[in-house]
């Protein structure tokens, strides 16, 4: 696992070693074990390495036998042993014992088609000196990040925006259209970042830069989820066995490491399944880590404790309290783009504690998107069973319900659910997913900012994500949207940034692409169990496949979600801190938001008349990002 960076100049000027070194220095937390810089005139690569496999041998950047192909690589290729054997049989000379070197030799044999041979998580760059051509690529589900910029001078890439900005060619200018998307979702969907001209490569894509011509080709998609109708003719029992086998193999392959390894155990279904399989296959007693909150409404530690007892793990609990906002500025810098998922604070402290004991940790990321774990999935499934007239009547009722305090208030959840019921399925799902609706943004933003922020239809990208899935139920299509959008842009970005800040490598067996493909081929009704008068329960097949492994309390529980009580913090301990940021002269001088609208939200939230915690948190994160970026 590493931080990578590079500069390829198309104006033939030599790459400045000092600039490349500064870029690498910005990534030291991602790779504390080794720094490598390679220069060849107008091409330069830099790597900060976290040594996990073959610590002594696989130093980077590395090359093929004759030095014509060079690699900067971040990630883990889980099938690297089989790939090494095949490459050796075809006559390649392998000088290391790790996974990095397979990439340069696969590139020699297959060019960009090498990506179809890889199983794992990665972001890498291959420089082909003979062709003066750069290939950059990102893994199928988006576990590892890659940012890039292209201009008249050439092409620059890095694992983080902060490293990219160390190159003086890269400009700093806000992208107001992308900031509008941030206020809609709490993150910036790929390929935008919030900074004009700086892009993040979408998952399952590669692009090529022709240095001789100064041209970028791509991004080009190299993998996609199965589309069309679900697979038929397989019994539920056979699906359960296939799922157990796929997850068992995914966990087995991801246990490979030459350093200590553990599991991030939330107490939910996904991480509990991973813990069960890892405990069975780990060569040493397993270490597990979970977050504990004083606020019972956010605390899952009792469930995690039950799983840890079941499998005899060496279990650690990490307390997170309101002081957690102290690390927000650091997280803003590490993300390098506006990001408002407050659970990144919990992930930060969890990763910090885990890193004191292990270098690699498995997680349950990805299970919700493949098996229907989010309450909004259940809400969509339930709403599709209602008639149009009933939805219209209930939507009117929802609009008459006044907001109340409490992020997890059942009243607010019902109000949110009901209000959008008379919309078509896709806009309905957007309403449930949005921090600020289009109407809210129009009221919040100044006319100039609103014109840019509301310029794009957010459903355009979603329609692309569900193309070819017209035969599937809407809840199945919603999971495909989350797999393409919410998972990489929010969940995996949060996990990567918070963990790599502490040089902790996080692996996600649920995101093995074979597991994802299997889940996407399943009939949707295998994932749901209807319950009279209540929301359907998701992850049915996962519960059934692992019913004999997990404690009954974990199998029965409803999803709580990995988060922090930010609404309470902003209404109490950190209310003055929030006001000081949002009503500061610098903030207001940007001319993005209407002061009166912000003041009304603050007043209602702190007086406990309504819950605007997530919205206010997003505005705080946006302002802190502006200040970090020097805008």
C-alpha cells in the first residue's frame, strides 16, 4: 500500500526533482517505510511505500528487465502468486517476491488489457518509455484513489489532491458546479473534485496520456457489473452455498500479509461475517477493533463484543467523544475535496488505534450496496408495493409534518419517507439521498452560486448507472446506483483517507469483484424479507448463509449505521464553534450562501426545534475546505 505521484511533461522540459520530492512528502503518511523517486528527463514518478508484502524486495518505482517500463503502484493484487507463476512460465524474469512487479510484465504482454487479469484494489501508473505513453488505472470498485490534471505543460497525478497541488503547474480554482453536487450529496461525485481542472479517475476506468502529442485518451471503462435480467434456475439453497464459497475465498485471499492483521468490527452483519471467516482462516489469533460512543443511540459496541466473544478475538474498543471535531481540519486536508460524512471522525480514531497493533485490517465495506442494507433500500422496496393514490395521500401527510429535533428521530424518518412518496422512483430515491434538495439549494445559495450549483441534473449520471437494468425491480437499481456512486465517492473515500492517515491498510472482502458480480446476478427477492407493518429487512441471504456462525443478536438487529452524533454536538458542545465558522466575515464574503437562511438553520437547530445537523456540518466542512485550499 502506497502513496503515488508523477509528472509527465509534454513540453520536453525536465521534471524538477524538488517538485516531485515535495509531492512525495505530502504522502508520507500513506507510505512511511520507503521513498522512491525516478526521473528520466521529462518523466518522473514518486512513491511513498507502506511495506505489506515482500517488505525488502518490492521497492518502488520499479521497472521491467530492460528499464523501458516503469511503475508507481498503490494497492494489493490478491491473485499475484498465480500471475507470477504464469509470467515466469512465459519467460519473464522476476526480481522480487511481491505483487508490484507483475504489473510491469503484464503491461508488456497485454497493455491496458492487463486490468482484466487483476484481482484486488489498486491505483497505479505505468510509464512506457519507448512509446512515451503513460497508463493510469483504478480498481473496479474504487477502493484506492487517483487524482489527475492535464494542461499544456503535461500530465500530473497523485494519490491525494494535496500532493497534486505541490506542482506549480496545477491551478487552484473552485468549481461551483461541483460544489453544488457536494451540497446535494455531502461529497463530490467523480470525476469532479471541487477544484476546476483537477479530476479523480472513476472506478473501473483507465486513461492514457500520449506525451509526444500532449493528448489524453479516456477515461475508458474496463469492467462493469452484470446487467440484464437476474440469473434464474438456481435454488435459494444453492445461492447461499455459492455466496458462502465466494466470501470464504475472498477472505482467504485477503489474509495474505507479511505484517500483523486484524478486522474492523462494527457489530453489523457485514463486518461480523468477515470476522467469522477471518477467525477461521487466520494463522494467528485475530485482533478486532470497534468504536464506542457514550450516546447509546450511536453505540454498536455491545454487538461487536458479542461477535468478538463468539470467535475468541483479541478485542479493542475505541471511545469517540465530541473532542473528535479537533481532527476535522486534518481530514479536510487529507480528502483535498469537500467531504461531509461525519463518520470519518470515528473512522479516524478507529484506524489510529488499530494501527498501534496491526498494519492491515479487513472491513465489511460493500455489503450494504450488494445485499440491500440501507434503510432507504427498504423504503424503496416498500414504496413500490404501494398504489399511486396511496402514495399521493401519504406524501400530503408528510408535507404537513413539521420537522423535529433528533437525527435518529422516528418522526423525522417518517416525514422524510412520506414527503417523497408521490415522486417517480428515481427522483424519490434522490430526495431520500439528498442533504439539500434543489429547492433548498435555491433558498440557501446566492443567485450567482445557485446558477452554477443547479446547472446539472444529478439524475443524469444515475440513469447511466442503471442502464440495462430495466427488467430489475427499482430497489435493485437503487443498489446499482449506490455501488457506482455512494460507495466509492463516500464510503470508500472515507475509509481510505482515515486509514491511510495512520498508515493502516484496509481490505474489503465484500468488494472482491467476484462477490459483487455474484450478488448482482442474484434475484433481488433473495435479499429481502417482507415484514407485516414494517420496512422489509435486507441482507436476507447473507443472514441465512451465515445463520449458524453469528450470535442471534447480530442476526436479528436492524441496521444502525456507522456514524457520530454530530447533530447533538452542533446543538450543544460545539454550537459556538459552528457559529464562529459559518457566520465569520471570511465565510460570508465568499458570496455563496444567504446569511439569513444559514442563521435560521442555526437558530432552529440549537433551539432543538429541528435537526439540521448534517446540513450545518456540510457547510462547516465546505468552509474549512475553502480555507485549506487557499481560495
